[in-house]
């Protein structure tokens, strides 16, 4: 287990959310993105946020890991509030924007915490199989996408460890003011990039040692079946979209 879990770090534990099919997780996430992109009311977003919170507790991942992500993105929340104030947006609309952002971030957190790198590749590969008619190297593309998704949390983890090590040499990032933090980032930036690149290559080599081949559609991963719980969560996401259609009156126009 990592000493400092961050966005994108897999949390190895057995839970219902961990056992969900990775392809269904991606489908549900896309449905959720479609829902929050629609101009629905704050009540629909509140239901969507409630579903995300339920999934968070069902994942058995410590709640503080999800809170850390919100705290790390606190300046973005402040920026959203600033733009709402600048454009004279009412409080309800501002809260809706904050909900949209929180839903996307925490849903991605759920997928990252509950899906191992190998199963993430499997899910992306199966999802991209819709484009088989283009004769694309889906295995290689899935592997690259997974590496890109994991590079940010890997970078954060490496950065944290280097800051801890640098504090013993007088570069204290955690107890400095804004200028001290900028100085610390400049001093250790190149070391963070080199170590993150090395760690990412190490993960890729480890996947190769586990007999993963990006030239094949599927290697020796365990079979993922679509269970009743996958269907339940899928229907729940579809139900949220139906609620939006009923609320907006569009379902009656059809």
C-alpha cells in the first residue's frame, strides 16, 4: 500500500465496487458525464452526487483519500466560485457547477481506486473493441491510455517522496510560504520528472513480465463477467437520465 494514496492509486481491497466489471464502470462513467453535461436542475445533480457518495462508501476505500483529492483541487473550486461571482451567477447555478466538477473528479477516483492497472487496460481494450472495423492496434492503444491515466498520480506520489527527502537538506516545501514552495518546485522539478519517468517504465516492464502483449487482443488476464450488480448500477445510471428527461418534459415530447 502506498504511504500516500492520491488520485489514480489503486487500493487493493475486496469490495462490491472492486468486483464490478471494468467495462461497465467505463460505460457508467460515460452515462454520468452525459447526465451532468445536460442542463438539468440541482436536484438531478444532487441525486447523481448521492449515487457517487454511496459508491464511495461501498468501495471500502478510506473516505479521507477522496477528501484529499477535493483538498488538492481546492484552488479550482475557488476559481469556480470566483467566476460565478464575477458573472453574477445565482447561488443555485454555482452549486450546480461545483457538483458537476465534484461528480466527475470523484467518479474518476472511484474507478482508479477500485480498478487495478491490468483490469483498466482490459476495460479500455474491450470498450475500444467497438472500433475493430478500423483495424487499430487496440491492445497497444489501451496500454498507452492506461499509462497516461496513471502518470499523474505516479508523478504526485514521486513528488511527495522527493519533497520529504529534500526537507532534510533544507528545502522544506510543506512548511514554506508561496515563494518557498515555488523555489522547492524549481529545485526538485527535474528530479521528479526523471524518477516518475523511471517508475512508469518500471511498471511497463512489470506488465511485460506478467506476459502482457500489446500485439494481442487479450492476454492472460482473469475473465470479467457482467454480474447482477453491474446491471443494477447500469440501470440506476439510466434511471437518472430518465429522471432528467421527465423533469425537463422532453420525454413527453417524444
